[in-house]
């Protein structure tokens, strides 16, 4: 694998894009390419295989959508580009971005994800979709029904490849890649490049150029990150206090499990308006409704699990709260990537660490190569034991938590 890094390029004009793309970019008011766009687009336009190390929120979708739009023949009714994403929400986001950027072209799409009726997707493909965006399971289904034909495919994109492998899509991805023509171009996007992603790239890509924007992205400087040492039984009151002090414009609160997310949602929605939960067990129409509410701003606090929360791209997110510390430190990077976005607005990330989770904090700090400061509340102590030091034999008595004070703190939105 060769390494590639571009010089800073100022305008979209210098990236080799055609007049229709430049017109579409002006229409969507993208004035300056983001670093991943500046580095990735000129390379992808040459037709070579590329690996882009970048996360959601850095403009990576346009980085691969624009080359797709340039390289396909919009007069042919064959499927020429396939984008695989780990979640339904991410597929919908990619389709929306692609649609925005293609408004000057007569391009047809099919968004093929589970949880939606397959017939509409079949109709979209039969009507001559040139770009198919979807999750691996549904794409396999359409391939086995012989509705989707990849013989004329020019480009395949593996978006958030690390997450697709994490959630067990490896066999499906390999099955799909084996059905793609050998001479296609493969673009792989991933926030991190762990061994399984490297192996996938090695097997299914030809001498890929690696474009590493992770330095710009990992633990982005625009996100102020803190940890909070908290007792297991004080997580809820700590969350209340944090929301009270921080007054987030919009926040995502991450939980480790679907049950945990549901339980927190039940407790919070008794206290607060504008709170919703999203996870993989919810029906697709519920997930769509919740995401719509979050995008429009009518949902202020979203409780999410990693799989679904990861691809969420909402520009107004000011705070990420890791109510449960992520099990995998790559998830930390993905979670905090939901804030401090391209807009340059500041974001905040708070990670709850229980006294027995010190190792997980250390792993995160190693991963992001940075020590996280501890967040101190003004008049509230979320933990009975001193953080980061050996626990005394007998923990000091808990400082009193005044009941009314906690109740009052919920009036945050
Ligand atoms: P992404 O990383 O693809 O999820 O993009 C994050 C957000 O940034 C999306 O809302 C995009 O519409 C927006 N965006 C992408 N590229 C640019 C750009 N060059 N200038 C301004 N906004 C952009």
C-alpha cells in the first residue's frame, strides 16, 4: 500500500471536478473542500483504489459521492456504483448527500436497506438506478433475487468499513465484492484501520493509495473532552447535573446496550421533554421518526447505542455524553465524532467512568494520545471514592444529594 498526502488545495475548482459538480457545490453552498475532500477527490477521480481514513462529519460522503457522479454514465440505465454502509441511517444520509450533489445531473438512485419494503427498492433498480446505496444484508437479498446486477459496476464504496466488519458484515461484504467485476474501482472509508480492515483491503483492492486524514480527525481539536468519575448508582443524578450545568443545544447520550438505552429513555422521558432513544431493535419507521425529530431540532437529547449512533450526522450536536464508557476505544473516537463538526463550532464530550473502569479510560487516552481532564461540578460530587487513586479501605461517607435540588435540575430544556 502506498501512502499519499496532498498539499492543501484551496478551492473545489482545483480538484479536477466538472462544471456540473461545481454548480451543484455552489448550490449546496460548499465553498471550501474539507481536508479529506481535497486529498481524496483528485485521487479517486483517476480511477485508482483509495483508502480514506476519515470519520463522519469531516465531509467524507461528498469525498466519494463527487467522484462517483463524475465517473458514471448517467445515460446508461445500469447499476454503476454501489455504496455499502453499516447502518440504515447512514445509507439514508449518503443517499441524501448524493442526491443534493447530483441536482445538475439526471442520476437515479436506489436506497436499499432492511426494515423498508423491498418492492419499492426493486422498482427503483428496475427503473434504471445507476447508484445503489445500501446495507450489506439487503444488497445480498437483492442480488440473490437477481434484481440487482453488478456486471456493469464501475465503483464500489465501503463506507465505515471498520464498523461494517465490527458488526459481522464480513461474509456479506466478501460475497458482494466477489460479485463485482474485477476491473472496478474500490474506495474504502474508515475512521480507523484495524487489522481486519487492512486484510480486507489487501484481498479486495489493487495497490490502494492510502489517504490518512486521521490526524485531523481523531479526537478533533474542536471537541473539549472530559471524563467524570461517577458511582454506578449516581449516573442518573450526574447526568441531570451535567445537563443543568452545560445546557446543551442538542446532545447524544450513548449507552452500551439496547436495554440500557431503553431504560435510560424511560427514566428521562418522565423528567424531560424532547428526549428520544434510537437503537437497532426499534422498528425502522420509529428510527426514521426519531432521526427526523433530531435533525429538525425537536428532539434535544437522543439516547443511542453505538451501532445506530455512529453514523448520525446532525450539525447542531453540541454535546456527546458517554453515559456508559465505550467498550472499544475506537467507538470513543466515533462517538465524539458526532460533535465539533465541519461548521467549526465547538463541541463537548463527557465520559462517565465508574471507579472500576479506570483501565478503559487509560485505553481511550492511549488511543487518542491525550490525557483527558476530569470535569468538576460546582456543588456536586458524583463519586464517593477519590478518582484515579487507590480506593481507601473504607470509602468516606457520601456527600448528601439534596432531593429537591436534583428535581429542580431537570428543568434544563
Ligand atoms: P459527512 O462527513 O459526509 O457526514 O459530512 C458532514 C456534514 O458536512 C454534512 O452535513 C455535509 O453536508 C457537510 N459538508 C460536507 N462537505 C462540506 C464542505 N466542503 N463545506 C461545507 N459543508 C460540508
